C-alpha cells in the first residue's frame, strides 16, 4: 500500500511554494506534518488535518478556529487522494478568503505528483518481483503451479522455449544497462545478473540470433562483451536450468582455456566443458601429461599448433595442411613426431580422442 513519505511531501511543498506566496504543509494519513515551508513544524501533529481525515472533506480554518486547534494556523486543508483512497492532507496557510482560490490547483498538482511516484514505485516493485520470480524459476527453488501462475501474471511467459546465453563484460562495465537494452530490443527476454559483470540472457528459441553481429552492436552501444557462451534451445524449464548450468561452465572454461575466443557455442565445446567442470580431479592430469611431454620438446610451439589444427580439422590431412600452409608430407612428419613424443597415435581413434581431449584442456596460450 502506497504511503506518503517526507521526501515526496517536501517535494510537493517546494514546488508549490516556488509559485505561491503562502506556506504549504503536507500531512500523512495520521495528521503528522511530513513536509512544510516552516521547518520547525515538520513531525508535529496538525489537528486541522485530523478533521479532514475524519470527515474526508475540505476544512477551512479561520483565525478564531486556529486558536482552538493544536498545531494549526488559519488556512485551507484538503484531502489528498490516490485512486479514490485518502492518503493525506494538503494545507495552505493564510486567510481562507485569500488562499481558497489556489487550493484546488495545488491539490491537483500534488495528486499528480503522488500518482507519478506511485507508478514509479509500482514499476520498481514489478521489476524487482520479476527478478525474484526468474531467480526461483531458474535455480529450481520452485516451479509449482502458484509460481508459474505468478510468472504468467507478470508477463514472463514461462511456457516459451528459450535459448540461454551468458555474457561477460569488462570489469568496468555493469550489466544493469545491458539487461534493460536487451529486454527492450528482444521481446520476452529473461535477463538475470549472476555477478556484477555477467548477465544470463534467455531469449525465445524461435528468435534467430547472429551472435557476432549482436556483439558488434553491443560494442557500439557501450557494452563491449569479452565473451559469450551460447547453448541450444531448451523446450521446458527443467531443460533450461540444465542449459544455464552448462553455459556457466562453458564461460569458465573459455575464460581459462580460450581467453581470445569471444563466442563459445556449447555444441562446439560440450566435451571439454564437461571435463573442465571436473578439472580438480587428478585423473584429468593423465589427459594432459602426454601433451606436456610434447611441449617440453617443442621449443617454437610448432608441434602443438599443428596438433591443434589437426583436431580442428577432424584429422583430415589435406584440409589441415591447407590451413597451416604446408605440404602434406610436412604435416605427416610433424604428426609422427607428436606420436613419437606423446606415445599416442593420432591416426587411431583412441589416440586421436586422447590427444583431442588433452588439447581442449590445455590453455590456448600454451
């Protein structure tokens, strides 16, 4: 329920007194003066206002009447309404014959300011409640009928299939403005700030998204995205929660292993992301150890870069050689050296898989 406060009451007083040569008071629903041109009267009781509140009508106080009412001076006191509900009193100090002509105009202005502040408070509450409901929906804390119904009433459309994207900004950037921009440009978006610089954006799955163009556009708007992890479409809330966990793992993987890669599709990095989540497990060292032996014998990084290209081209000799700009015989020689040093045959399925996993877990800078 909306209630007057000191800041709003004083704002009404200041605006009115910038035009009128009379003192103005604003009282709350208990008759307490919240705002006044006479600072010493703030937080004192106004018996004239209490009469207005008790009878829901305009009360004019002349000089003799003021002497009988505590905390009152001659003037006109009017009820302040919000949606037909009495929320306070507006008083103009002076001879009622003189100030009566201004009373309705000042009240109209005051009620407009109250309505505007009420709308702002309602909007802020709605935004905050949407954030709270989204948090409950996405972290699995609740998906009961009541929560889903509230989500529908808030216009969140929980029935839509969605595609989660996790965007990471530079430390100097904030996600608040980015969330507002995405929500205004892409209908039915869900935006949740996970940290001060990371934003989870779930857009409707039917929306076609060109990630590279979007990031270019965001950069021109003042939100340079360092990296963006993208999952596939989730058909329901259960799948969406799972996809959201995956993009969080993918972003962490990209930050540590592929720092120069800006767009990280989960489809491309699903296996290394899964393994990266368990990177503290000693067993994963077994996948990297053969590559560490290669690195120790690879002073210029040629063998490791060749192996990365080999994995990128699915072991296709010609396309890999073309990408490296070398002859197939040179490629074969390098891969033989990798096999000799690592003890793994890149021409066999098992060796290829072991080398691929090791490469994916090895930071790109190495």
